[in-house]
C-alpha cells in the first residue's frame, strides 16, 4: 500500500515470518522496531495490516486471490 512492489513486499514478510518463528511469536507480536528494521515503510498501522484475510481482500487485480475474484472465477467455471 506504500508503493513497494509485491515481490519485494513478499520478501520482507518472509523475513518477518522467519523472525517470528525464531522468537516463537506471531507476526502481530513483533515490535514496531522489528517491522521497520525489515522495511522502513512500515508505519504505526503496520501490525494491523499483518492479517491474511485483509491481505487477500486487497488483492483485486485480474486473477488475484481476493474472495470476490475467486467467487467470480467459480461462477465462470460453473
């Protein structure tokens, strides 16, 4: 949402997942400093954005996995 290309954002989240596994905590339990160390674009709202359902709902391009797009494709196939 701040202009970082998806492939780079995917890499950042991968690093954060690794950190959370290493510490034995969830992504939402990482500190704002942890998030900013992975990517300086993380702001105060970052922890709230680390939600799979929210992430999927924001992916609305053609062929993307948002619930609406998946429903459209299922309807098309039926």
